[in-house]
């Protein structure tokens, strides 16, 4: 199982997404812009931004399912989840 971590998937995900994910949740120019609307202070996310966050959540959820399946020695579930995720990415 330890060899699974050699690919550093989580490290790569963090490197590629950390800055943009922080822009959704922490203070800063983008965060303020997303909540400042003509009608006051309310959520103001574009469709693309929502889809970006959902894609990120899907990646993390898929990795979690694969990890739990491996811990449960359910290689079939791990492979099925990985294949479903790969199909989803191709869409």
C-alpha cells in the first residue's frame, strides 16, 4: 500500500488547485468579488466556478473511495471507481 503514495497524487492535486480553492474560501480580492453583488452581499459564483469546485470535490471523493476500498481489500471496488472516474474525466 505504501508504494501507492509514490505517485504523489494528493501532492499533485494540491499543487494544481490550492491557490484557486483558497480563492473560494479565504479572504482576498476574488473572495470579496464573489460575494459583492448589486443587491448586497450574497453568493455570486459563475457556472464555471461552480463546476470547477464540483470537479475538485469529485476528484477527492473518488480518491477517498479508492483508498477505503484498498483498506478493505476490495480491489474490485477500487478498480471500478477508478474506471468510472476515468470515463468521467474523458467526457
